[in-house]
């Protein structure tokens, strides 16, 4: 048996593999191969354009997100400026000869209410803990108090307010939680 086979893809001396493969193709196969090469080139170019479009989209989305964040901060700061102005006036009022502690208290209480209104409008809300069952997702227990007056596990004292921004907890409320009196305490 000879080394020569009837395989058209066999490379003849002096030919490169692609040239030999092209010569062995029928005209229909060659036309089909050219069509597939053109389709491949078109798809590759489409992939490059899509990749570039997606990169541009990511950059644009990042810019828009930054702009929205900046606008939100600017709006909130704009709402806080009158509060700051009122604090400045309250501080200036402390050096006035007719200023009394009572009028300063009233002024500070009004500024406190104004600040509370701004932060509430921005989406911040207090976590109401007093008298509620202890919830470790909302409360931070700092101690327990033995008492028979309230059910075990109920918050009997709130030491520091907790805050939630929309549905996200920013800071848990620091609380004291009720527990049953021990047997020794009951018998004494």
C-alpha cells in the first residue's frame, strides 16, 4: 500500500496546508466557506460594537448615578441650611442681655423640631423600642432588668434611639430588656 491517499486535504510537496485544503474544495464548498467567513467577520464586528456600546452604557450609568447622588445630597443640604441659620441665631441670642434660659430652651426645641422634620422628609425614621418585644434585628440589648411588672423579653428602657433609613437599619436602639426575677429575689 502506498503512502499516498485519496484524501483531498493531504498536503502535496511545496504546498501549505491552507492552499492544499482550498484546492481540494468544490466550488460550492468554496462559496459556502466564503459566506461563513463573511458571516464570522460580521458577527465579530457586531460583537465589538456591542462591547463598546455596553462599556459606554456602564460609563453613562455611573455618571448618572453619581449625578443623582450629588443632587440628593445637594437637596438635603439645601433643606438643612435654614436649620443651620437658626442655630447661628440661637448662638447669637445667648449673648443678648435679655436672653433667658427659658427662651433659649424654646428656641432650641424649635430648631430640634425643624431638624427632625428635615430628616423625616428625607426618609429617616426612629425605631420605637420602648414597650416593644425585644427584636435583635432592631434593638441592641445592653442590660437586663429583673421585673415582674412586664413580660420577659420586653423592652423596659431605651437608652439610645435607633434609626432606620427607609427599610435599612442605620443604628439599632440600645435598650434594657425585662427578665423574670430569680427565685432568690421572689422569696426574699
